[in-house]
């Protein structure tokens, strides 16, 4: 067993989002997501998981767009949201000044 830090090993000049699994079992997967500055989900792509997703924004800022009701939700550090399974969503934008760091838990 070894302690690690969620803010360590952040890459420089990130070209695309990084999804890093921190813990995983049959019922849950916890991951660190690092989004580049001024990032947006590529056109036409939607996230829609088979599991519910609890996500908390740790650094930076972001706007999530939900297809079903055409709604944008703005997040700042400390904000969290629970996204039901198969709820189509995308990252509309991330912070322009710094990388955005998320902690996501995908659970059944």
C-alpha cells in the first residue's frame, strides 16, 4: 500500500484528455481525468456509459452539455454532479488558463 497524490505526474502540453484508472472492481471504477486547456469533446461525439457516473471537478473549470434537454452545467473546483447511465453528455469547454482535473466514479 502506498499513498499517491491526485495532482502529481501532470503532463505538460496535453494534446488530448487522459483517463487514468485509479481503482477498479466489478461494481466501481474510479478514474482521474485530465482535460487540456480550452478543451471540447470532438464534434458529434457523446459520452453515454453503461454505468452511473459521479464526477467532481478538482481543478480548473468546465461546462458540460446534456443532449436530452439542451442544458449546459458550469462546474468550478469542488462542484460535483451525478450523471445517470446512458445520459448523453459532452464537455463543451474547459478552463483556458490551466488543465482541468476531474475525479470520476463509474458505478453500478
